DNA sequence: AACTCTTTGTGACATCAGTCACTGAGGCGG
DNA sequence: CCGCCTCAGTGACTGATGTCACAAAGAGTT
């Protein structure tokens, strides 16, 4: 890696100890990906742990028929817990990660990641913390699917999207439908309802979010 | 703990190093619970990591209205990943664990569990492995809810149940419905359909499973 | 302007799942 | 045997969601 990248790494992962950062900089690959690129594909063998330096990634689950839905977002400073787990077991990825914006990732070869668990206390804490955080998000996602009707799931989805990318939601209805594993028409209707309550304004190719926190009565 | 318990512990957790087992035996509580007891309640503050010595536990997610559904089973030798995570952050439990059969658990106080992560390599590996395993099961559960209709979810549920407790599924339709967050009538109808295909036989208060692996065409 | 592509809106309809109301079957205690 | 309880079966209905068909609107291209 080059010198300028070094600063970026240091800024995003301040909790990692110096010796580890040095090794990270020497032994790992920095990779730039463009918006829309797939960082990880379903069925691929994962040989790296993925650390996100900049940009935004979406992590999906995908089934046999190509249906998908969003599990969570990864922001800079996050590690992809799934890649850690798959790479550790040398297993096929059961998920898919896609760059929402242009992004930079660090690919840490699995054997190093495993080695570091014993070698660097801060790495090991980081891995545990990542697992915990992702576990919780996964549980929340599970909740929303298991207990909530589609209208609430849509709210949950939009809130999460707003949290990572602001009040302009630059998605078509079709994209939203895909990520909720629903259909466009249904999403269109629900969005229209939300517009009527004043929660957002519909535009072509994007939504303008005003307020998603209110309770939207029947 | 007493001497006889010691053997049980050693047998269930052969991967843990001796020094750790010694400390485990000295500092932790062995607790016996009866079938039906709640080992962990939603909203409770978790101060222990739970290790299962014998018996079978069910781990549920529960929402505000008391709806619940099954996330996974814990078998002897397993740790409850949720309890690890909650106790680590001193957070309220977002889940519920119930004993299916009489069971014995070891309660490891959180501060010890955290301490051991640094102190014992085998503990730390064990914790990581537990997270990974649970993560995968959680993903499978998520899949079944997100992509599958109720009939397939029922199959998924029954298969899992058979795996941990054999071909006699001693559950009422109501109980199954609860764990799938559905309703009794619907489950009854689906079970009847499965009976007609020869997959199982219905009895009062239990099901006799013959073969759940076939594809059951429309 | 005419064309074309994508996105969004909308009504009609089908299906799955949940709910309600009721029946009947099995088991248990008096 | 009778009453009572839980569990299971069933038909009718409802509502949410998905599907189909088609219309309309926006935006870029020629």
C-alpha cells in the first residue's frame, strides 16, 4: 500500500494497535471498487476478510431463485462479519455484498486474519465486537420480517437507509421492492400512503424523506 | 461444584484447556432447570454467559406483543451466543430461552467471561466458534422466513426439531403455530396436507415423522 | 415533434394466511 | 357414566400481498 492510504486506514481503525496496523498495511490489498460493483458474490469462496475504508456497502442474502433482501449496511471502519466467518471456514459465501457508492476496501487474507486473532489483542476484540454488532442488526432484520407487516418493514428499511445516506433516498420503487423481497406495485402503493401522511415526497428516482418517526395510524 | 459434575463438564467441553476448566468449575454456578422453565427472559439484564451441559434449550425472539418464534436450539456443549453478547454489553436480553427437557446449565459471570477472552486461548476460540455457528443458524432462520411460504417454513421447522429430538414430535399444533408465529388452524391444515403425502402421521399431542426430505409438489 | 426507454400509477383479480365460530374427539376426575 | 377440559378439524370470511395488464408521465435521442 502507499503512504497516503496509510492515513486513511489509521483514521478508520483507531482501535487497532500499531504493530497490527503495520502488518495490515504491508500484507493486505487495498482495492477500489465502483458504485454498483459486487464485492462478494453468492457461491464464491471467500479467502479474505473485508474491511471497509470508505464508501458504503450493502450486504444481501440471496436465495436459489435470485431473490434477495438487504441484511445490513457496512460503513467505513466496519468489517464484514460474514466474510470473516466464511473465510474462517473456507466456505462458500451465502451472501452478496455490493458497493452503493464508490468505495475502498482492504482484503485481509484469511490465514492472516486467523493468525492475528491470537497475536493481536486489539484484532481479536475488533472481531468479537464486529460479530456482536452484526448479530444485533441481523436480529433486528429478523424481527422486522417475522413480526411486522410490509408497511412497517418499509419504514424500517427507509429509516435505515436515511441513517447511512441522508434524506434523499435515491432508489426507484423497483429497487426498494427487490431489497424487501416484495413487488414494485405494492411498494408504490405503500409509498403513496406515506406521502399522504406527509412522511415523505415522491419524485422520479428518489424520495425526499421528511419524517419517518411518527406513528402512522391505520 | 461437586465432583460428579466435573466429569460432565469435561465431557461436554473437551476443547477447553485444563486451567480454564478448573476455573470454570470453581467460579461458576451449576444450575438445574426443569422442562418448561425459562432460563432467560426478554427484558432481563443478563449477567451470565450460559453454557449447556445437558438437556435441550430453545432460544426465541419475542416482540412487544408477546409473539414469539424459534431462532434455534441449543444442545449440550453449546453456549448461548446471545447471552454472551448481552452480558458483554450489560444489555437487556432481547431473547428468551426455555428448557425443552430437564437441563443443566453453567452460568459464567460476565466479567469472568470477558476476562477469559484474553486469558485463555481456548475460551476465545470457543466464543468465536459459537458466534459463527449461531450466526449461520440465524441466517438460515432468516432465509426461511424471508423467502419461503409457510408450508416450507413448517418443513424447515420440523426437520430441525427432528434433528434434535427424534421422530416423535411431541408438540401440539398450537405450540408449533406459536413458534412459527402463525395460527393453529393454519398449521393444522398444513400438517394434514403433509399427512396426505405420507410425510408424517398425526396423533393427539404428537406427530410421527416418516420422511420430510422429499419434495412435496403442489 | 416523434420515438423509445424507464419509472410510476392504478384497477382487477388470485392466493395465502389469519380469524371466527362451531363441531367433534380423546382423556381424566368425580 | 357424566361433565369438563384440551386438542384437532372444518367452513366461511377477511385482509394483506403478489400478479397481470395497461396507462401515463418523465427524460433522453434523433
